[in-house]
């Protein structure tokens, strides 16, 4: 056995912690067999031997200014930017394997009984571990100590634990063999991988950029798909007797998923051969865009064009063309791309990004002009540019003007896509960088309210006084007692004292406690301003880009699924896009059709109503079924663009086959939708209902019937003139103007259905409209020339288990959350009475069955049908 490995004697220990994060619970007893573990993390020197022997590319440089060419120049430092799959490959090459979580935590304890840290319970101070100290600039740094290093330290710099293991706390996180799962449950990520989102690999130990809380032996960090990070390395283990391998299941269980949904070299060759014999042509009026991460060659461009793609997308970050200094532009890289595209006849979708942390040039980020968004939850600044600082507007225009001067007249651009803010470029506030947008050093980001910088606070005060006129009227509306405009404060949000802060993982947004009607109005006013600010910023981007690209389609990139803290208003974003004859790209689709329908319908309805163009992009990897689901949703929604990432097509032979087989079902359609559902925006904002409840309820309705989501804005702008049937299906509080517009519409002949309701009240004055709208005992009610039906049926979810919704992959889990009652119950007691009511009003539902078969009616009379089952389904369609 190598002298660089340490013998770890087997035994029992208690794994986990009741004092840490939720995923560390419950504490449970584990039996460990003896094994050997590397004395220190794998170094750059050791990993280079593997790369040179196997032809594996060297890891990406972390771009630390003080440590240039880190991998080559610092051989005795831990290797970083190595993915889980690459670490596992190294371990196999070295005749070892990655440790399981159980082995890692047991070894980290160093023979001690439930210690907090590998050395015991004392603080790390400056000699026990390399973590964020006063040498760093992280907001969570420990000012009391200096460990001597800003980034990584040479291995074995700090004291070993009881087993003689170095760096089991700090320096770099270390990959474990496991997929993440909750201790109290199963390895749930197996199904999530199959749903296309990918699973999360676990790493342990904390790093040079984490706080001391992350150095605890029980700390578990999740990283989606096991992607490489600037502060993650690994060490290996070896069994005492190589007869059985306790980590084998973890290593081999999901080998296909470990490569981040990319095919193996052999399979990729088969796929390319298959695709080279295929020539597809996109239907007239459709744009089919392929997002590329890797370099493009002429050979690849020809293949992409033969697959029917009209364009390719690349991320044009501001720093990619002006990082050497202000005014020192360099477009050489993009000139080469354009040359290849023009040669093969492909168009280009440049995703122009300025504002997110990873898009800002170094010289700008270090200048006094940079002001980052600051959160309400912790009052910590991020590295994402403040959207309220209008000094930044001139930098945006400089970038777009220079880009236009270079490429506007080259006849290669299909669509200029705008990436204006957030972590990646969507028109939403920061949520989480996902450990992906890390070409800059680690920065503070999480789900939250990013409006606490000085420019934001000033704007909030100005806009609120503009709304109410005087401080006295504001105090009356909010129940506050401000004595001047300068004293007006943003609402305070509460966070959990433990779960409310994590350095490198997704955390939930703070919560504003609504206690009465005045606090309700105050929170809604704040959210309206928060959204208005994003719309104002988006409008500027659209207007200035259209100025420089007057004859080219300009689209706004947006994302999420309408969470309040994202500050997104899909309807009004569509309205802004239509104002400039532009479009919207929505980046939130998964592999579930019903889920995709629910998170894209506000955009598809609003874009068609206002005349904006729109398209959809996946948020993650896709299953073969997901390929079909996305094509169906695009056509059935009337979208004119569909985006895939390169890995979605080349990820597996099955994905490629499904894409080719279903290609002809992708075309520009005009769907016919006669039923509208009132989207419960205000109830979601106020916390009357959760997003999970809303989406699951809307998924149920979509199985019954196609429909369009309408909200306060489209109702105000007259969308009710286009429909005769409307549904209220959740929530309590709505805007007074919306409710009274609906009542007027009913009196003029509209038909309203309500279910899953306990009351309908106006936000502004708390007036109840329930008895005015419905026969609250159930049944029909005539109102003027129209009628309403109330079906007293509740659509409720089964009680969730603790911690079920903590994970960032929330959307992937929604589809499996069960209802309290089965579909047969809802079919009989909810939807059949609804069908009978609609038939008496002259409308026949063309579907009407909760059977997992979705039907959409198109303008030409054709019906588009999607069967989600892996078998033939017999259905009856009403003409």
C-alpha cells in the first residue's frame, strides 16, 4: 500500500448532525468496513500524470490573478475544476475509487465520537484549516484570523486529524461517490435524472472560500450533475480486501448520467453517422435554434444545418470582447464563428449578456462605477450589476453599438437575444448561480429580494410617493407612521436562522409576514414596484437594441416560473417585447409536458394576445419523452421558436432518434382556445397558495381541457372579449378592478366556473365577492345575460414530507406530488359537472378525460394529440 494512504479501521459511528442543515438529519448509526484513504487531496502533480497518460484534457484554469496557470505552476496544491466523472475516472486509473459519504464522514471524525470538526469542537482559528478569512474578500469571511492563503494552500499545510488525514476540513471540497439523497428517504435523484434534470453529487469538507460552518464533518454539499468547480477537488480510497467494493454501486449506478447527459465517444460516433444520413427542413415560420457550449467547426455546422436547425446560439458576454481594458475591443473569436456560419448558410443568435457577474469585464467590476445588487435578507452585495444604477446604461449602449457596428450588416443574425441581468442573463433577479456561472470568484446569490442597494432604495421611495401623493396617504394605506419620505423603508423579510444562509447552495427567499389587509397592500405595492423596475430595465434594453438593429428581430430572455422573488411579470414582458415588434425566449422547460404547459402558458397566451413572437428553451437535460413533450408544447402553444442545447440532441442515440421521428410535428400553428383560467398572481404573491399547489392544480385541469391563462393585465387590456368561458380555481384575494371587470363580462353573456374556492375578496378593501359571483352551496347562478357554476370540490395535495421542497430542482419534483384524491374522484365530482354546464352553454370539450392524453385544437380544424403512455390509448374525441 502507498505510503500516501492511511489505514482507516472499521467500526460504527453516528452519521449526521441535528445542529446543521436539514439534509444532515436525522443522526443515524452506520457500520463501516476498514479501508485505506489518501492522506491528502489529489494534487495538480498527480492529476497531470493521469491526464498525460490517458489524453484527458487539463482542468480549466481558475483564473486566480495571484496564481496564474494554476494547474502547471502549483504542482503540490489540490487539483480543482475536476468534475465528479473525471475524479471517478482518475480513481479507476489509479486502482482506487471515490469514498462513499459514510466512509468520508467516518474518516473525517478521526476516531473521535461525533466531533464538530475533524480535530474536535474548537474553532478552526488560523492553523487548523484553510477557509474564508481576512485574506479574502468574501462577505462571510472570518475577520479574526489569517490562515495565510487567499485561495488554495499546498496539501498538508494544516494539522492532520486523529487518523493522520490532512485537509479533511477546508482547502477544497472533496467528491464522494454518492448521488445526493435525504437520509430519511431513497436515492430520489435517480428518478430526477430520468426526468432530464440530472441529479446532484455530494462533496464534503468545505473549502478556502467557505465559512467555518461548512467545515463541519457532517456538512453535505450538493452539486448538480457533479460538474467541476473552482473549489472542489477529491481524494481516493481503496478497500483492504479487493473482493467486494462498497462504493461500486455508487460509482456504476448511473454512469450514463455522470457525463452530464453527453454520449460516450463510441455512441457519439454512431449518432453522428446516423445524423449525417439525415436531412431535415424546418417548417416555414419556425425558428429552430441550437445552443452550443463547445467550439464550432465547419463539419459540425454542416451537420447542424442538415438536422433542420436554422441557427446556433452562443453566449456573447461583455467580458469576452472588452476584458483587456475600456475601449480595447477584440471580436476575433466571434469573427471566426461568423465566418463558419456564413459559409454553411446557418444563422446566428448572439445571446448578448451584460449585467450578470460572469459577463462583466474585470476592469469594470473593479471600477468605482460598479454597484452590485444587494439582498434584503442579509444586506450583502452580489457581483451582479444593480439595475437601478442608470450610470450602467451607457455601458450597455456602448456594448450593443460596437456589436452592431461589427455584425449588423453581415446578414448572419437571425435574432438578437438579450441577457440583461440575474445570474445567467434572464430578465429576472438573481436566484442562484448553480455553481455554473463561476468564471468569476464565488459571489453571494440566492433566491431573494435584491433591492437593497442605495439606488434601489432611492427609487422605491420615489415611486411609492408618486403612487400615493403624500406621506399621510401612504401611512393610511400601509398602517405605517413614517414622518418623511427619507424614512420610508423596504419591507422586512424573515429568514430561517440556520437554513437562511448557505455559501454555495440554493437557499429560499425571505418571507414577509402578512398580518392584516394593510400589510397585504404594502407587500403587493412592493412587489409591483419590484416587477416594474425589471420591466423598466427590460424596456431600456429592448429600445436601445432596436435602435442599433432596426431590421433584425430582438428578443428578451426570461426565465423561472413566476416566483414572486424573481420579480418577473411574463404578461407585461410580452407587452414590452410586442412594443418593439420583438420576441420573448422562456428558459424554463423540463421533460414533463403538463409542467411545461403550466410554466409557459402565460407567455404563450400573452404573446399571442399582444402580437409578440416567442419560443421555449430547456432548463436542463432532456429525456427522450421530454423531446416529444417539448415539440408538442411548442406547436400546441403557437410558438415560432424552439431551442435545444447541443447535449439534448447528441446526448444519446435514443434522443437523436426521437428528435428525427417527431421533427415533422414541429410547425408554426394557430391554436384555438375557448376556455380561460384566471391566473392567481395576487394569491401567489400574498401566500394564499403556493406555486406547487397552483401548478399541480393547473396540470390537472390541462389533462381535462386545453386553455389559456389570463391575468390582471390581459383582463384590463380586453382579453375577455375573445372568450366566453372562464375558470376561477384557487386563491382568495384579487385586484378589485379585475373582479369587477369579470362581473361586467358575465352580465354581458360570459360564463364563469369556480371550484377549489373558499372566498373571493378584493385586495384593496377586503370586500367579499363570493356570494355575488357564485351560488356558494354549489350549482348554477344567473347574472345578467351570463351564468356561473360553482363546484364545491377541493383540489388538495397530499401532505408533503419535511424538507421535500428544499431542493433547487423543485420543478422536477412537482409532477410526482400526489393529490389527496385520485383522478377518478376529480373526473366524477369536478369535471363531469363542468362538462354538463358547458354543454348547456353550447360548448363541447374536445377532450374531457383525465387520462394522460392531451389534445389541442388548431385553427385549421386539425387536432394535435400527445399520448404520454408507453402504450396505445383509445380515446373519444368530440367534434
